[in-house]
């Protein structure tokens, strides 16, 4: 798959993922995470899909992490993303790089 095709696939999948009316994600499946607080000093930066696309077009290579269950990941995911389900995140933090952008979805 060429970089152009990968980018097109990523844009298409991200566009579909950010359409609330058609999203199959169900936050009630993850109640244990709904009320958690982030550790002190951790400030998430929320970006719009267009910003992510621009980063990729500019040559940046953010790590895209799918935090859904392994089963949901198997059903479909963004090409090139890695699966780290929320329930496994604490024991897999070492896999998250500190030297590049990371996008969780």
C-alpha cells in the first residue's frame, strides 16, 4: 500500500469514526473509565480530525492507538494503528513513545 493510499484510508476511517450519528462506540461499555481523573501534570490536547490529517500530510508520523477492546479492533481499525485496550493501558504504558505525537481513539 502506498503512502498516498494509506493516508486516504486513514482519512476515510477517521472521518467515519468521528461521525457521532453513525458511531457504534458505546461509552457505557467502559464505565470504569468514565469518572477517572488524569494524573497531576497530564494535560490532554484534543485535536480535530483535520489537524491530524495535516500532521500526516506534513510528514509527521503520530502513533495512532486504538483503545477499544481487542474484539472491536479485530472488527475494524485504522490501518497502521496499534491496539492497546483501555484495560491494558496501565501495564503497557512503556509502549507509548515520549518522543512523538500519540493519538488515542
